[in-house]
C-alpha cells in the first residue's frame, strides 16, 4: 500500500486538494499497478512563516497566501 506525503504551503481550496488527491492517486495506482483504494495521500500544509527557502521565510519572500506571489496573484513574481 503506497503512502504519498505532499508538503505544501497552507491556503489552497478544498477543490484544489480534491483535484490533487485524484491526480496523485491515479498516477501512483497506474505506475505501480495497484488498485486506487490502496493509495494513501497525506497533505501536510505548512504556514509560510514556518517554511524557509535559501535562508528566507516564504512569508518574507512571497507574502501571505500560497503560490508564487500570494493567493490571487499568478504573475510569476519571485
């Protein structure tokens, strides 16, 4: 029974997490040739003030929310 853990910044919608669970489960089940019911996915959400990359907190680098520049910004700012 495969167990997949995904760590990501907190804030994504329930709809996004459902889509992620479906996509990951389908990929793992197909790749490992096991039933989808055998695949467990754990989503571990982390606040930006508890996540640092390159010595900088993600909160300081990207602001609040999730994604490249916050919840509603998909401009690609980094």
